[in-house]
């Protein structure tokens, strides 16, 4: 603080820097508005029942849709949840209840650091774990990749949520003669459950939006597929393929498919927010 | 006497954990422990499998040779990572240079200058930015940002600053600059989220002391908030950098996929994740796949170190001001 | 109601050691003819190297209220938490000595701390109803979490009546447990503790977080509960101890200094330190 500078000067600097910071907000806001606006305006035209339910048509032919890709995404994300949600939430509960020793600290460190591993690297791991032994691409491989991505973030979020539950609740339950493990399950985790569900929804939203790890695990499929051992289409890979193609009508499909993806991801995010609000209503 | 009263002394359970003698508790603790260990197992699997897939590469290439060669020849199975390392570093550098000042300014605005209620609302657009999938950013980049660069920005830069090597060459839109800019948008939420958290932990007392001395808001920020949050903000930047390094889809779609090194930001190039994304599915020879996995290992190691470093910095700020300030 | 016979203050002399015994069943007893519901013999509690409770011995007659008073940090809470083995949960805590309830030593081998806590219940300083449960579910929690059957509806009503809360909540049993006022929440916690049918009720400063009106209601409640239960209450308010208890134990720096009928402790204490405390010279 330069006390020799005139007060007016310092005030001007203050106002200016506040303005600069406000401009930074605008600068961040512009891309957001641009992306959302363009996806909606360019993508809405292509929305139709056919788009949701039909298989993709070959180049040049009218119509066709992303039905199989949408089903594929839902299917693989569902499979990934079966593996990723229990492991992620379970690891988080472990860290909250027993995670203060050396093992716990190592697990916590690993969870934090693993959450930053690029998703494409996880794709290579899933390739090695599933595609090589199976000999071909499959939905399983894609699901495994997505589940590995879910685990670290879920574990950290769950740990935080469980730790937030006041210790007095555990004492109250134990004082009623409830064994510790039942207290953990039916009192502590139950209290944290709302937050955990929110964290799971966010993890699912993230998994639904992933592309890179699916490129060489689930690959792609022009047809309907609910066989986990076969290659499977996905919404994100479909967008990618449409976008980098040289055909204009496929570019239009890319925008529409993006709109569908944003709607799916958006609904999951909204659901997680709604749940948070409901949890707090009525209770003091 | 004393010994009779004490001979039935009972210790609280050995390890202090409640009721671990109880069967239910033991089973529950066992299940929890297994689930916790799974994280370590996953980490081990990642490293192990990357190494396994990359092994054929090691037969014909030394580590140093791999890192320093620009050759990428699937036909003769000679590979080098340098082109992609360069591309990744350049795009990440551009993204950091563009994103960090805006992110810090935005974080300061949210935590210091805006009224608290507005600050809370302002985090929503940031969260929305974070929720947009990477492939959608790529689509937007390909059809909006690239033409914008090609038709407006790059010609202007070429005309006025074309003597600088980084702004030389034909403005085609695709390339390092496009990737860097889109990456900047994508890593912004990460840097802002962590910076906001760190700035919020600045003890109010520090700020108030500065204000009580007659400082303006900005001066209070420079005197109290920035010095305290410095390490944490650096951690946030490292996290953002880690994200930039590993970002695949958006970069793949706008970088031009051209395996060459160029000094100009206008030029097309290639990045580590982009080449893996483009070639892995169709690579046939074990060495080719091994080379791609080797690139993956480099990515893994780099992001691992960055995230570990970031974590140390961020937790240092949250633990003790003594270790951080001034 | 049994007259409040003077409880023997056994802190002045080491008690005659109970006959040493090897058999686990029946557990070593001070004899079934003991007049005390709760009997403490030479209790010592350590937190790592900190000797927090030193050689405390006392007895509590059935259906009486014992108030535990003393300045902050004198070990009042530590003492009553030793009576339901809550220290088992604290890493580094060590308890030596014996605590008898109806002649059975709670710290004997083979005694399950989880089960004993149903016989010795506890109410805490801050009301802590379970936030995800309704009023009904909160009271029944001790039953449902332990898988105890029976007519829960009847038990819930009975306990809420015993806790003097029934009339206020009978129409909103399904509302969240946390939707009640502080005083009501504390009575809810008392009802919850009563549902598992304890015989002894430990109360750790149950009214210290409440306003004066809620406090008065809790004290009135204790008068009623005394007819069925044996109560040990920790309080930092001497006036409350005087209003509520039959006998009072004064603790200082982890030791039991004096114990006797409440009236005697407050008007004619034997120990100098007791007198200093009750007359307000310190604490």
C-alpha cells in the first residue's frame, strides 16, 4: 500500500482492478453462452422421434438417427455403475471410518491423484484388461474404463460427506446399545445418503460425457446392441464421428446429437441439485 | 487391597477401535478395508497394464531415444514421442497463459469484489462450463472457433505481428492456437474452483487488518489474500495444467493432426492424447500399440506428478499459514 | 419411594476387597444383598498418560438421583461415561476398576459393552435426534436398529408420555425429529433412551444447552422418571443439583472429594474444598 500515492489514484486503481476482474467474468461467460446457444440453435432442427429411435443411415441417405448410440451410452454407463458405484462409495466410507492410518492415507493420496489421470490413458488400461483377453472390442471394456474413471472422484466425495456427519449421532446410537457396524450403516451412512446419491449422479453425468476411453474399447457399432461382449455405439463417439466427417448433413447430426447429450447430462445435474435441496427441507 | 481391586482391570479394546471383538464389527471392517484397498489395486493395475502393453516398444527403442525422436513410422515400427510432446506442451502452455489470468481475476471477483450472494450465483456458470462434455467443446471448436480464428484473428495477428515466429505462416485456423484457446476454456473451471476454495480460507482477520489500515479492497487483496493463497493458486494452476495435458477429444478435433513440429502457433500439430485417440483402434503391430501405450505412460507419469504436487500445495495452504505466507 | 438413606462416601478409606473369584458365571458379585443399584469400586480412567479419574468409589441407591458436580475439567463427564463403557470407543483410553450394576461388573470379561448399554442408557448435553428419522422413528430407533420386535407403536407412545412429550407431538409423529424445539428434542432423546428399557439413566448436563423454561421441564421430568429409574446426572449448576437430586458427589481434579445427601453437601459439607466450591469461592 503506497501511502504516498494520492487517495484518488488508489481509488482509481481499486475501481479499475475490480472492473478487470468483472471483465474476466464476462470473458468466461462468453464461451459458455456461445456453446449453449449454438448447440441449441443448430441442433434443435434435427430433433425428431426418428432421430431418437432409428439406426444411422449410410452417407447420402436422408434421415437416420442415434437410437443405437443413445441405448449404447445408457447401457454402458449402467454397467459401469454396477462396478464403479459400489467400489467408489465403499472406498469413500472406508476412508471416512478407518482412513486415518498409514494405509488410509495412502489410499486417500492415490484416490486424489488417480482422479487426474487422463481418460484416454484409462482407455488403454481397459484395453489391456478386457479387450486383449477377450480378443475383441466390447461394451464390457467400455464399461470397465468408465467405472475406473468413476472410482476416485466418488471415493473422495463420499469420504467428505460421511465425515460431515456429526460424531454425536454415532454416540447417541452407541448409547442405545447398537453395535458400531450397524451404527455406521444405518445411522451414519443413512444420514450422508442424500449427498452420496448426488455425488453418484454427478459421476454418472461425467461418465455419460466421456469419449476418449470408448474409442478403442467399445469402439462403435452401426446396429442395435445389448450384448455386453460386442462392440457398442455411444452418443459421444457418434458425435465425434459425425463431426470429423466431411459431410454437411452429418455435421448437422453432430449438433443434434450434442443437444441430446447436453440434455442427458443436464438432467442428471439438475436431478442432483434437486435432491440436495429436498434433503435440507423440513429438517432444521 | 489395591491388587485385588485391580486384578480384574480391563483394557479398552486393544487397538482402541470400538467393539472390534464383535463379529459384526470385524466383518464390516474387513469389507471396508477390502473396498479401500481396491483403490490401490486399481492404481497398480493402471501402471502394470500400461507397462505390459508398452513392453514391445522397449525391445527396439531406448527411453531416451523414444523421447527425443520425431520419427513416427508404423510401417517400419520406428517411433518417437518428441512431436507429440512438443504439441502437448505448446497447447498446454497457450491454455495456461490465456486461462490463468482470467481464472484468477474471476476467482477474485467471486470472492472479494462481488457481494456474497452474487458470488454464489456466479459459480453456477463456472460449474456449467465444467459439465460440458469434451466432445461438445470439440464440435464447437471445429465449427465456430476455428473459422473465427481463420477469418478474423489470425489474419489480424499475421498482419500486425507476423514478424514474430509464433504468428507466422498461413492462417488455417486448425492448429496449436485453436487447441490452446479451447483448452483454456476447458481448464478454467478447474482453476477457478480450487482458487475460490483457497481464497475463501484466507482468515478474515488478515483482510480486515488491511482494510482497517485504510487499504482499498484491491490493496487488501494484494496484501492479505494473494500472499496467503499463493501456494494454493499455484496448486490450482498445476491441476489445470494436468487437465490440459490429458485432454483428448477437443484437441483431437482442432489441432490438425499433423505430426510435425512448428514454431508458429498458426500451424497444425499433434498431441499425445490426440495421436492415441486417432491411431490406437487401428494399430496392428504390437510395437505400434506399444508406442502408443508408451505415450500413455508418459501422460500418466506427468499428470501423476502434477497432481501430487498440486495436492501438496493445496493442503499446505489449508493446513498452516505459517508454512506459506511471505 | 424409598427414603434417601445416606449413601456411604467410600472415598476416605479403601473399601474391603470383594472376594477374588475365578468363575465367570455368575460374575463376581458384591453379594445380591447389596443395597446399591450402581456400585463403583476404585475406578481409574487413563487417557494415555493422563490419569483422569483417580480411585473413585461410590454407590447409588435404586430409584434415586445422584448429582455429580464440580468445576470444569474435574472429570464429571469422564466419570459417567465410564459407567456405560463409552470409553471403549476412545483410542488410548484405559479403564481400571469395577463398575457393578445389580451386582454384575460391567467391565468383567464376557460382558458385551453393546448389550450393557441397553441397561445403562445415556442422554447427552446437546440433543442429537437422528436427522433422517421422524419423531416416531427416533423413539423407536433403539428397537429397530437392534432388531427388537414387539409393539413399537405402543412402546413409542409410552416412552413419549414418560418423557412428557406425547401431548405436544402426538399429531405429528411423522414429522422430522429435528423439527422440534431444543427442549422438545432433548425430551425426544430421553424418550428414545427409555425405549430400550434401561434401568439406569445417565445424563450428561442434559439441560445446559436449553433455555430456562425448557430446563425447568427437564428437571420436572427427572422427578417423575426417578420413580422408575436410577439416575446419575452431571451438572455444572449447583442450583440444579440442589433442585433435582437426592445425593450429590463432588469431584475435583479427577477425585471424589465428598459424597452425601444433597441437603448435607450444600448446607454442611465435611470437606473444606466442597465448602469452597458450593459457596462459590472457586469454579
